[in-house]
C-alpha cells in the first residue's frame, strides 16, 4: 500500500472524537486527513481521493448525509467507501445513509478497536487488495505480472517501464477514477505535485498503443483518468 493509497479522511465536528479516531487509525498504519465540517470534508475527499472516508452524519453546514449523497453521486468519487458515524440510534438514519451508498455505519459511543477493524474490513472488501492475480485482463488486453508482458489478442506490445506501470495501475483499479496527482505519486514516485502534463502525455501515448484492445481510458474532466472495457 503506497503513501497515497493509505489515506483516510476523517470528518467529525467533535474535536475529541476526531482526534480519537485519527489517532487509532494512524496507529493502524493509515495516513489521516481531517475535516470538521461538511464542505471541507467534500473538498478534501475530491482533492485527495482517500482510500476511505469516516463520516459523521451530524456535520455543521453541509450534513454528512449530503456529503455522502454528493460523493456517491459523482463518478469521480463514487467508488470511495464511506463508514458513517452517528450519535443517533434511530433506524431511519442508518437506512438513509446506507441507501445513499454508505458501506458501513458505527453508532456513537463506539470502541476504537472496533472502528479500526471495521475500516480494515471495508478496505479489504472494496479494494480486493488481497487478490492480485498474475494475469489481469480487460477487453482484449492481458497483462502478465510475472513476465512484465502486455498482449492484445495474444500479440505482445512494446512498452516502456513507465507505460507498463501506468497501464497496470489503471487496470488494477479499473472503473475507479485516478487523479493526476495520484498517478504521479504511484507511477513516477513523486511525493509532491509537479507538472501534471506528464501524466496527460503518457496517457495519450498509452491510448495509441492499446487502441485495438477494446478498452477506453476515459478522461474525467478536471480530475483524472479511469480505464473501462468498451
């Protein structure tokens, strides 16, 4: 799990809860992003594309329900799993959140250990990080991890190491939008945002090489890219 991949956004207006959740998740090996209101939670989710969001439903300004609805309704962020925190025990609050696409919920007060276990469980379920087959196939494109080989209908393609890594990451995260900043970090190893045109140039070259593979590398305007079968 790279530094970019392990980010978790924690959104809660109660500072003691925010710090408690953040500390326990940090001790579990995650990198934490904090937010104390709905608007900043939404903004940070969009700009950081975290691995998961721990979201309090009773946030000031923009409620957690609205944040959840907005994130799940946007193709760029719809794949980010959400665990809801709520002080309310009523069934209706949990049902509304889950109907909007939240992946799990925890009612306050909660055990920090249970929260960490829930987070890890959702991450495993959603990302499938324990399942990395040697062969990955989308459309007519097949990538062999063991041989570092890319083929279209059995015909091997010539690729630079960077093109291979870019394609592999997009295929591993098929259907999930990857921001230019995330790709810069995971493909090129940059810890800070440099010239994102580097990503655009390589994606353009990659598209040309795999044009007969029955896949599309979609551009999500103003954000990044995702790969999908035609």
